[in-house]
C-alpha cells in the first residue's frame, strides 16, 4: 500500500516531535518571500536552533493554552498547526479580565542572529487589533512540507482548530501572507480590518482574517426549528 493511500492522522504533538517539526517549519517557510526578507542573513544553524526553541515553548511551564497539532501519514510527518485556545473564564476570573487573559503570542523578541528583528516583529509579533475583545481561537502557524502540500493535510489541520472554535461558538482569527490567502478564504475566513504592509516598497502584505463560528440548525420535516447546536 502506498503512503498516499494511508489516512492522514492528526494528534497533539509531544516533546519528542519537536526536532521533526522544526525541520517541517524550515522546509515550509524557507522558500517564502517573508522568510527570505526576515531571515536572509541568518545561518542555517542559528535558524534551526531558533525553531527548536520556538516549538519547545509549547511545552512545560508557561506554555499556556497553546495547541501544537501534527499531521502524519504512515511514518511521514506532513506538517503542523500552532493554535492558541481561549483561557478558561473561571481560571481567569479574579486574575485578569478576559480581554487580557487570552494567551500571549508564542513569538517573542528573540530572533536568530542576523534576522531583521524590526521587520519580523511587525509581521509575527502581535495579533491583529480587535482580536482580544472576547475569547477566541487563533492560528499562529500552519506549516506543511512542500512535497506533501495539496494532499489535504493543511486543510485537516485548519479544520481541527475551526471545529474547536465552532463547538464553543467562538470566532477564529489568523494573519495570512499573500501565498496562503486563497487557502484560508476557501475555509470561510474573511478580511478583518485593513491589510498590513511591510518590507522594502511594502512588498510584504499581511492580511488579518476572521472566521465566525458555524452553527448547525436541526429541522424537523415540517420545517420548524427544534434545536441548534454548535459544531
């Protein structure tokens, strides 16, 4: 049986997955214009170490509500998605208002030596303004190895987080480059605010997007609503 005929399996990553996912991250983003502009003066070794540190932050103390989800097919790791879930309201009560309790972004001011930090922070550093007004799910990163793209892994990883948000009646947010815009729009994401431009001659365009929760309404044969449930 060929690997292409095997099912794509999604699972929460473990610390043992970090090295493989760091390789996925590099292979997925190295060809992109954003990576070439922000990390063009970084050595491969420094970039690899930065990826390992970034993904390691999804585990242990301080990892908060991050959800690192992997997609595998047989023995192959196809890609991953890094989500943040809303902080539980009961947990946040009395400590911080929910507007401030949403998990902080996994990106920090720590970039590999040689990176354009100012440009990097303008792209990666913060969620779009307005997303902190209420609990929500946020997609920080979706990475698929180039040789495994267009096989459904990216769509499956995207749907995983959207389904989590739908089940709670919450919106889903992300920021997209020009390259990924069509993928997210097909999944139901729409513009949220104005695009952000960065780089020389504003060549990098970042689109803030939102996907409202999807509700399924159950109807009897006579057409009268009897119940509605979130999915």
